[in-house]
């Protein structure tokens, strides 16, 4: 009998009901973030977070074929699939979907959980992995939706800057790659205003649902921090654990 690699994502519905989840992006501020404290919580990382020298997320989400292929080439999915729950958008394998000129991937031969990314005009999805998640034109949007679907009552956010740093790469690991931040200048935004508005609308909806959001970035002067404020991660721990 052939081995089954695709798992049942519905098992993750409400798996952390009432808990705290931290969403972890790949922005440069992550290099200055206290990841030992972040690791005290259940976490959802994305794309090439496995390049971090010490931190491993509880869950990893990817919808873009470009970081997917890069991780396949470096062997990171195969290396960590038994310790990190890997959630891949089925669009990665769908030949009918175009993704930045990259071809659809072959079936994954490691343990993974399917979900599907929608488009930026898709409705927010706070309930189920069985329906598409609004893309936000950025993987951090689907990660926030996933945290809610998993039952989070409180969501912390690190590694989301939404702009290029004053110098260096657009990623904490120092590699611009051939996507996302390539060609952008210091201080340039990496997300359009209309997509930033999706975050504003989502945060407002979540507040009305009683779900608290905290930006835990150590960098107060980024586009994301200026919009949503900052909470010191030590204060966040006090809120969570008393």
C-alpha cells in the first residue's frame, strides 16, 4: 500500500481553543526578536522560516511556489516534516493555477496538511480550512486566519515589517531571493495600501470577535508597527501567564 503523505487538516480546527498563538513572518526585525520567548507559545511560521538558526515553528504555511521550491532544493521540508506541521496551499500543486511563472509542483512526499489560498478579494475565513483563506497578497494574512481557525483567543505577531529596512535584505536571513523584496530600496513598502487595508479590516473584525492582537516587534518604526503599535514581548508574557 502506498504511503499517504497528505493529512486531514480538519484535525487542526480548534486544536488550540482559547490559547495564544504567535504568527511569525520572515521580515528583518525577526533578527532582533527574542525567539526563545516566542518559542514558549504555539507558533505559525511561513515560507523560509526554517532557515532560522535556532527557532522552529509549531506550524509552517506556504502558498507561493518560489519559496516552496527553494525549501525542496535545500531539503528543509523533508528534514523537518516530522517535527513541524507543514501546511501547503493546494495551489502549489494545481496545474490550472498560475504562480509567478513557476510550474506546478509534483506531489509532496513528506507529511503535509492541505489548505487553499484564495485571492485578496476573497472574504476573510475565520472558521475552516475546508474553504479558501483570503490571500491578503501576503502569507501573513492566511497565517492570521489559520490562528483563528485553530482557536486562538490571543494572537501575537513578529517578523512582519511591511517595508524594507534602512540597509540590507528584506528577510531576516539576509537573502533577497528573486521575489518579494528584490529591487526595492531602503524604506520602500513591500505591500500596497489596498492590501494594508485588509489587515486593518481584519483586525477590526477580530477585535469585535474578542480576539486580541499584539504586534511584538522590537522595531517601532516600521510600516506595520506604526499602523498597529507595539507591545514589549516581556509585557506580552505577563498578559498571557500573569
